[in-house]
C-alpha cells in the first residue's frame, strides 16, 4: 500500500459506518460501492482527504479511511484459519523483518502473513511462499493482488519435504501443523544467524519442534503466547469488552547458528540450547 493524504484511483479504501460496519475496496474511476445503506460513487471519493465524512445516495453517513493492515487481514476471503494481527505484529518484530530482505514462508494459507511480510520488506524485498494445495494458493494469490502486493511475492506449489530452492534467506516463517518434520529443510534455506519463527496450537507440537530445533543447531529459542484484551472506549463506562481473543497459538522463535568444533564451543552450545 502507498500512503497519501488524499484518496487516489487504485488506492484501497475503507468506508466505515456509524455502527463500525465497514467495506474495503479498491477505488476505480466510474465504479461504485453498493450497500443496504445506499450507493456511493468512486468518482465522488477520489480526491477527498482521508478521514472525510461522506454520504450515500440515501443519506447514510460513512467515513472514508485508508485501511490498516489489520483491517485488511480481518477482511480477507479465507478458507483456512488466519493469523491474528496480535500474533503477526510480534512475529514481524521478533524475526527482524525489514525492507530489502529475502523472506521465506511455508504454508501460505489465505495469505494473511504473506501480506504482512510483503508490506514489511518493501518494494526491494522478496517473499517466497510455499504451499501444497493449489486451490489455497490461488486464493492467496488473489488476496495479494487485491492489495497490490503480488509483485513482491513468488508463489511456489510443492510438498516442502523436498526442501526449498532458496538459500541465505534472512528469515523463515513456518506455518504448517508438523513444523518439527521440516527443520532440517528450513536450516538449509536460512543464512547463518537467520531468524526462524512458527506458530503452533498445542503443547505436544511445541515439544517436538523444540527437540528438532536443538538437533539441527538452532539456538536462542523462545516460546510465548500473546494475549490481547480490549476495553470499551466510552469514557463514562470504561471496562473490558465482553469478548476476548485469548489463546490463538504458541509462538516459537530461534536463530540458526554455526557451532564450533572446539570442545569449549560444544559445551557452550549445550548451555545456549538449554537456557535460552
């Protein structure tokens, strides 16, 4: 997404009603957005400052906004469970995702993490995303095209047991059920010191993955989960909202290291794996 102070043709726009009902769509000259609250023509929106209040032909009020990445991810068409923004944001920071990098992911799903990665690496970076199911990959590709980020992503259809074409990747996000079966393949694709991240739903999957990481010389391992609690924003009745997105998965982070053959290095390696 390219950000500006006014809405332009081709921008992804968001119309938000008074009850927070929203619509996300690309602005196109001659187009319109139709809802049960009336019709708004794109030509009337193009050129307006973001944040402007606009009205449908029925007089229903909306605010014209440029959606956040979280808005886009929550609005994605999907056939699989998507990652939540609360997890994605922490993954991006902990894996050091930055402009110009080469990032690999396996398990494209509906493309939510792919969109976040493609946004973070900028126009000079590249995301390579591996997926085994063609229908799933096609949906993800459409989602990336919808937000104009498909040019930053190479989609590959493959069983990842065969390994990956790339080497010296800056980071690897693994989003498959049995992450522990592919740690050796991930290691071969990462640069020395490269970042690894995965999300798993159960303790027994985490345990197997931790054993695999130690076996394949990953260190500085961390395991955590992210809890997010929202509060009502009415200043006269501030309290937690009635519903909360609590456990969504366990996040695992690690770094690919190159252990020394010196006996002192081997001893330190054991300490790093145990204590990190």
